[in-house]
């Protein structure tokens, strides 16, 4: 991930409990213990690969992903 011409984070899918699927399994098991479940049609993002980064109005943040190529967000 980069912003203002500088790299601000690196990450890989395995950073999410070793495998994003493991993170999803952990969530499902945790909810079951509380008597809850994941509602049908839920969108779950299991791959928080870096800490959150602040963005200012006008900033462009770019991420490079193996399967998605390059994505950018303009704030």
C-alpha cells in the first residue's frame, strides 16, 4: 500500500491467523460459543493485512494485489 509516493504497508494473506480461512473459522466458532451466527449474505473481510492508516482529504492511497492488480482510493 502506498500514499504520497511512499510505501506505507506490506502484507500477505497469511498474516490473518496464518490463512484468511482460519480467521473466518475462528469468527464462526467464537460466535457459536456466544449463541450467535454469521447471518446469510454477510460480507466478511478476513484479511486486515496492516494497521489502519490515516488519510487526508485529497490523498490517493494505492494497493497492489496479486489477483486484483492495482486499486486506488481518492479521499
